[in-house]
């Protein structure tokens, strides 16, 4: 009898396992190899995309193995050539001479059947109709390359020195004193001002503006390289801290024809910021914005590119706190005497039309919303094409702005986020065609992984080209929602993302982790796919946690007053808003308020420790990555922009330091850093540990040898497994 009962039970269990289940039970489970960018399966778990470049007004798909012409009204593709074709036509005989991929091929000349490709030794123009190479240029050992299609000259850096190789292959060495202390041709300002390179060709490729950064007066921070098999060696980083001597930047102009270099006569003081270099349409005048060191005064100045003399100051702006205006002037293609300047002088970033005399003709956009970017111009209808938050603070949508009347026309569906038009790298040139006749609209919505449309600016109508499948459709997706709560000021709406397990049960109590960044220049919640969910949040939900993300005041894209609420006291207002988020969580019956955790990186690491030591009875477990501990030790541009200097704001710096709070630590805190972090120096975490030792508190500490501010490659999988396990061990 016992045997029969056992057999019956076993058979029942086997049959139950064989029957297809419904809901989350039949879905696959995620791993960090799926969800983390360093994972082995991550590429298959992100929505498919299409790389598209412009060939004049024609659109070309550039895949790794082929290039195809796209019919913009039907979406059909016609193969132009394959990777094998290219390698046959260039006569490639080995790996050094083979083009490895066509993903980054470009088509620089409208109506000419020429594609620009590169291997390890050369860049080449290949005529795909004639099946031959029509032009070659050496490219070996070149860094920070900048190709000028009009002249076929290329600027590049080698051993810290700047070179130009002209269209005929003649190499010119522009600088000879390049070193890690005297740097040429790279961005001079740590990408703080929307600058991602250090060379700027004029329209016809005859002159090159470039940055020279003198760091001889900046002290070395002693990072160490532990990779050598023998004794470790120094790998110092030039690091100007807030309130201290900073590097000096000058702007050179190299003339290819005369083979001469001049420097702009910007005068004194030298510790100013010279940013957003732009050229006049005739290539004879350089426009740049000049900020004082406090970054509360800005001028737009014009310089003669032949002599370096200042021609005029066209515009000035001042604010009692600070100014963030980080875009170049944009000349109207049909009128070389008029340009658009972007400014948030009325509280939101908007477009203003000026003439070259410095007279403001009109404000083109206005309202309580941010214009993210000016993508270019519709030449035929004389309109500016912009990306803005007019529809919603967490969306970005495409509009056409009539230059004469200011009338705005919505060009897309009014939903979602246009992910490949506004991007972290800041490059938007592939979105709008050169003459402004077409837009590639690559967008997502919370429930739409990716759609790509071609918008015809003659009719303002779009045609669907590509729809990506949901790469998570076979997995147990978490439940994701978004909403608003009021900030600590009682007036301002703050947007949040709430992530629940796939098998969420409202009758249960869940441990909950707040993921926080909280700092300037970024935000975490928008109307992208899954509300911009990070893969780690889905992994945590699968492990039985709820994850909550809130964009507090001080984060980006909500206007000047919203962003400046934290001025001179970073960490104070942000914590007030994050605690309003905690109050909201405590109203949810399924959130276990006795099991609250917090995690963040960089500014988020600062916020994690700040919240854990300011509210030690609220947060039981925290993981702080790359945390700023004291703003005295942060770099000069960012630190002084948001905090002033330690000399003129000692109270703010004292209030923002976490060192005195080390004694307040009660919960379990793990601090993680990259040993060679050049952004948030290791000194921050180490000094906090020293204070904890003195106070008798007990944080945990983990370091990634040789890693910078963020873990690279597969080490990121290891990192996030470690973060997850810490919460499982101590919060669950």
C-alpha cells in the first residue's frame, strides 16, 4: 500500500512537470549573462536595431557583412555590395589588409558611388560600381581620427602630438612637444560641455581648429598599475581638484594650404573654459562660447581664423548660480548671416535666432519644456528640426519649427523616446538627411522595444521601415510601472519606476531596494522601453525583490530651476526627495518597510552612503559603487559648477562631506571601487574607510584591480552578481 501511494505521487509529479504551464511559470529565467552588457548573451537580449547612414538624401543600411540601399517609402532593400566584395576589390590578402566589418562604412559624397572603409593600415574610397579603389590614405597607429570629406584630409593624434595627413597623403606634424602634460587634439574638458573630441574641421576641410591642453601645473594623482608580473608601476592621472590650480586650454588653427598654425588670441584670465567650437559657413570665422571659471558668465565670441584676432562678442549671458549652454551655433543653410543659439535663459533650453551682428531677431521656441537638441534644418521648407520634451517631461519627440513664424509641427506619433537620435555620445548626424528632406525616426515606448520610421519632410508623414521583436518574450518579465509623487517642496512632480517580480503576489511583503543616482546631467526614468529599466533591476525582481527608482530634483531635463535646486549643497535636497520616495513605498502594503536597501554608483554611491548614514534606521543594507565622499576631492569643472569652490562655499562642502557621518553607520554597507578610477579617485573610499575604523563602524569593501570608474567587459557581470548576493545575504 505504501509502495502504491509513493508510485502514484511520483507519477503525478512527473505528469505535472510535463504539462505546459501558464503565466510566468513556463517562462525562462534571466541570468546576468542575459541582462548585463558584459554578458555572453546580452546582445541577443537587446532589441534588434538597424545601422543606417545617409548617402546624400538616400539611406543605406550598413550591416557587418553588407550594405544595402533602402527605399524610404516602401522599406525594401537593394543590396549594393558585400564585405567579401569590398575585400576582393581592395585586394586584401591577409587580416591586416582586410576590412573587418561594414558597420561603420560611410558614404561621404552624394550621388557618387564611393564608400569610405578602413582596415588596420589604410582608409580607402571604393567605387562599388567600378569595383575598384579610387583613393587610399595611411591610417596605421592613428588615434582620435577626424576625416574631412571635402578635402580628404585627416587629423589624428600619435604619442600626444597632433598630425594632419592631407588628401594627397602628405603628413604634417602640427605639434612637437606633445606629452601627457601637453596634450593636443583631444577633448580638453572631460566631456563636461558636450564636447567629445578635440579637432574641428571647417566646411571645406582647409582649416582645422584644435584644443591644446597644458597640464604642467596640475598635480599627479598616484594611481598604480598592478598588471606587470614584477613590481607594480605608477600610472598617475592629472587631476585638478575643485578650488585648486587647473589646466590651461588654448585653441589652435592649422591651415592645410599654408602649413601654418596660429592660436586664438583669447587673452586673460587663462583659467576660463573655451567650448562649443563652430565655424562660419565660409570657413573663415570661428565661433566659440567662453565661460568664466565660476561658470556663471558666458559670452559668444567670433575670431578670425587666419589671424586669431577676436572680431566681436556677439552675445553675453549671466546667472546668479550657473549657466549650462553646451551647443555650437547653427547657421541657417539658406542665410549665412543668421544662426540659432540655444540658451535656457528663460528657464528652459530654447532656440533663439541671431544675426552675425549679434542682434537677437526672435525667440523661436518657448514654453515650460526643454528642447533637447537641434538636429538640423529642413532646407526646402525653411524649418528647424528639434527634439523636445513638449509632450511630456519623460519623453522626447520630434518637431519641425518654422523659422519665420515659430510654429511647431509634431512629426512623430507623440509617444515614447527617440533613443538613437538623442544619445549619450551626442551624435545625431545620422538622424536627419544632409538636405533635411528625411528623418530616421528610431524610437521606443514602454511597451515597444524599437520601431524605425522614415519621415518625409515634404509631407511630414512617416513610413515604417523596421519593427523589433521583444527579445524578452520567452522570459519571465518583471512587472514595470511608472508614476509621479510630489517632491519635498510639495509642488514638483517627480517621476519614478517601480519593478516587481513576474510572479508578484500583492498579499506578500517584499524586500525593496531603492536604486539611486540623483546627480546632475542625467535621469533614470523616461518613456523608453520598460521605462529605461536597467537589466540588474529585472534580475533583482527575479530574485524576489521590488526595485524603486526616483529622479529627484537636481537631475536633468526638467528646466533650470529644477536642476539648480541643489546648487552649493549637493546631497541635501536630493535626500529629501528620495525620502519622499521612501514615504511612498511605505504606503504600499506589499513593501516590507523593515527590509529597505539602497544601491547606486558614482553620484549614486555618494547618495547611498549619505542616505544610509543620515537615516541609519531606515536603510538596512546598501551597496555604494565609486562613491564621492568629499567634494573637495572631485574635479574642478563639475565640482565648481554645482558647488562653487571650497574657499567661497565652505559650509556647502562641509555639509556635503560624508566623513563626519561614518560614525552613524548601522546597516550592512558594501563599498566597491575600481582601483584605477580616474573620475572618482580611490582616495574618497579609502578616507571613508579610515573614518569608519576610527568610529568603530564596519563597512565591507571590494576593489577591482586595474579597473576605471565603471567595470569593463565581463567584470561587470561579476560586479552585479556580487551586488545582488549582498542583498540576498543581508536583506532577504
